[in-house]
C-alpha cells in the first residue's frame, strides 16, 4: 500500500510539473461546463438523437478514417460538436454538418450515441511491451504520466473531458494523436495532448492506437 501511495504521489507531482509548462496557454475550447450546460446535456432526448443520427451512420459506422461514436461519453461528444460549430476544432466536413445544429440537437445526439454499444473490437495484434508500459507506467524520464491516469486502466475515459478510447478505430486513434503532434488539432484544453504527443514517436503512437483498439468495452 505504501508503494502505491508513493507512486501516486510521484505521478501527481509529475502532472503538476507538466501542467506548469502549459499554465500560460489559453483554453482551446469556448465551452464552459457550467451547471446549466450540464443540465442541458442531461435533458438530451435519445429518441430525437436517433433520428438525427441517421445522417451520421454513413461515415461513423464504417471505421476507416472516421471514429466510432457508439458508446462514447456524452459530454465528450457534446464538446466536440460544440467545438466544430464554433471553429475550435477544424474539419471542413464536420463544420458544415454541425452548422445547422442547435445546442439541443447536439445534446440529443450525444445522449443517443452514449447509450449505444460499441461494435465488437476487431481481432488485434498482441500489444507491444512499449505500449503497455506507456499505458500503465508512463515514462518519468520524459515526464509522461501513464495514459491510464486520464483514460482509466480500461480505456473508458472520464465523465467530462476525457474520451473513451477502448475499442476505438485504430486508424482514427493514430491519426488523432498525429494531428495533436503536428498541431492540426488544437481543441485539447491547455494543450495537454499536444504536449504529450510531442514526446511520443510515430511508432509509439501507432502502438498505442493498436493497444486501445484491441480493448473491449
């Protein structure tokens, strides 16, 4: 028990040091998680979301370069739709698709998808030792906390800002991490994912994407 407490303390200090490096950065999203925003999200109507989602299935049910949305956390989905709408996250296809969505529409979609089961994870290659180490232990030499600190040991994320990535499309996960690394994606709060991916090699990113894609939810 003492060893576990000591390790937790070490990583807490590590995270605080990393946070200090980006403390002067501006938030990369205009969405504020106020009680009113959370209440509006909780009022989302899954049946209305199901109807609206019919136009989403052509891309998001087929993998490829697109993420699976089924089973994703509602707050995370809502934030991404919001960020596409206000330009915090840039994608010409999604920007056009969300332009006509209201906050209520986005809440309906987020609640609907959060209630769906993710498709079974495809048969994956055994996870590399390097990926497992990064997920479970991180790398103190690079001030990299374990991925599990935020995404949890099962890859299911956290309620507000950290997505579920277990069973996610590997190609999408890899491209997302690369986009953070090269700055193409910038809607991570205080640049934390950009800071992390700057320290990862492209091979490590590929291995991490395969690791999480192979996890079931």
